[in-house]
């Protein structure tokens, strides 16, 4: 007989969860103070958007507005406030942050929830290295509020006060898989699938006949690289191949890579940041390529937000980053699941 766990609203369950939830509130208040001290403006992005985002593997919740005359307008719940925030940068804002709910379909696990809270912030005229420093400061801020010296998740530990290690994707592939990743990427951003496939075979990593370059890349990331990141201290993984950074501008020192980084702690991805791409022609090209791939894999594609592309044409140089707020709280609280730090989890269970 299967024993069902009591729902989150049961008094004894809530009493057990409540200390972690109050920590969540303290961390939220502290990070708002952190940004206010640097003259950031908090903004609220509309959840209903024409396009939920145009990354290949992002799945959105679709809905529609029913107008007074009975006609309908398709909308999606946003997967990130990014498009709205970039329009605000085009409008003239220079330092903004958003802390609010976002929605992603096909995602539910110990680290994923259909509705979760994203912290996203942007700095006009500042480099993405500045955002890396912000991320390190927020780890320490969360630890301060929790009164802990160590973050833990699944027997992995990291010191939230230690300076994060900084490793490029190419260095990580060489270090953890023995693969020269950039040998399979050209200066124009084209990729050599067969060369990467041969490298995986030589490294003893499983492959499939229909694997694309991106499939092979993702397998190495998931199986060989990510489990090694953020152990002992956080890791900033940076300089992603340009083909894996649709919203980031090319790095000035190497056109094969982009100004993209991710923050890892205890093997958990916490944040994803960019030196933002502001070329609308290049952005359209990348969106269309990603939607072609999405249609090939999932049989669907999302519309392109034409107003976003128009805004990019007047948007100043900026850097931006999105951080999973619930995951940050989870690590600070020593929780095992993201639902343990969400006040009212979405109905249903994951496997």
C-alpha cells in the first residue's frame, strides 16, 4: 500500500516548513536592500507575453485573452521577464531588477517547479564580470540570513563566502572530459558534429546516430561537467560556444565564444548571465534557428516578439542575469527539494 504524504497546508506539515519559508522572506528583503543600495529600480514585468522566449528547450504555458467582442488574442505566460526588461532598458532605465513568478512547462523535479520565482537584474554600460561579482555577493547575503557557513545539497557542500572559481566551458570540457571543444567550432560559429562525435566516442561517452552537435555538447555538460561544478566553492562557468548563447554578444577576444556565464553551487545551476546581444538582425537569425530546432524536436514553435527586436535597435550596451531565487533559498536552508521553500506549491506531484 502506498502512503500519500500529507498536503502542504496540513498544520503539522506547515509547522515543519515554516522556518524555511520565513528564511525565504528574509532573503528576499535582504536582496531588495542590496539592490536599493546600488540605485536599482524594482520593476514588475507582465506575465502575459506575445512570445514566452525563443530558446529551443523552453516550454511555455499557452493561454488566450478573450476580448469583449468575443475575439481572442493568443498569449503565453512568460518563462522569464527578460523581454520586458530589455524594453525598459531601451526606454531609458539603467539599473533594474525583477523578483517575481515565471512559468515553465515540461519541468518538474527536485530542482524544477512549473511556477517559480526568478530574480533578474540588468546593468547598462557595465560588463558581465560585474554580474559575476553580484552573484558572489548574493550567495554570501543568503548565507548571512540563514546563519550558515556552508551550503549543502545531496551531500555536496560549498562555502558561500569563498570567491567563486572561474572556468571557461572549453577549460571544463578539457578538464573533465578530455575534449577540445573549440576545435569543433569555427570563427563564424559553425560547428563540426562529426568531430565532436568522434571526441565523445574516444572519451567513452554514449552517443546516438541522430545526435546533433548540440545534443553531444549537452550530454558532456550533463554527464561530465556539471556534476563537478560548485563543489567546495561556487563556480562561474563562462565563455559558452556562440551557438549555445542565443541572447549573448560574441566575446571580443574570440568569436567562437559568447559573453555568457552560469553560476553553479553544490552542483546546482543557480544563475545564467549575458553580455546582452543588441543586434536585432543577428537576434532574429538566432531566434529563427532555435525555433527551427524546436519544431524538429517538439513539433511546435513560438512567435518572435517583433517589439523586442525593435527595442534592441535602440537598447544601450548592457549585461543581465537571471537567478533561480527558490534554488538559492533551498541551498541556504539545506532543503532537499525546491517545493520545500515555496509557500504554496502548485498542485500535483513529480515522479
